[in-house]
C-alpha cells in the first residue's frame, strides 16, 4: 500500500511488489472466525481502493488533507476494522508477525 502513497498519483492496480514478508495486525486472525476475517480483509481493501487519487502529504492522515504512508494505512484500518494503529511505519511493522510470501492473504501489510 505505501508504495502507491509515495507518488503523487497511485500506481495502477497490480503494479509494485511486496517490500518484505511481514503481516501487520493488532489481533491474531487465527483467533477469529476465518469468514469474518476474510470479510474484514475485503473491507480494508475496498476502503483503500476508494481513496485512489488522494494526494501524498507528509504527516497527512485524512482524505481531506492527504496521506503519508502510515497515515493512509492507519486510516484505512480504522475505517474498515475499528482498529487504531500507530501513525508510524516502524511502529506498525513491529505489531505484526513474519509470514512467508507464498502465504500472504488479502489485507496483509507488506
């Protein structure tokens, strides 16, 4: 997600590659109903895609002002799941667990 935030215009769907194999989540999805988690992941993705075209702004955290990378991720997850993530890419990355690239799921942060 963040790779599209850094440019003035987002990358077309399907471009870019994962930066690493880290999944970031505040809750452990395996402790929830898998169908519910898949609905949440879908909602995260739909919410993120609905913000296509919002400009990058350092420190930004809303559609009205623009987003930086962590502000975008924080906003999307809050809207879709009610989870409040930190406004720091480093802090977000430390919340997750390592997941092999071939096991990534929709909604995983990479």
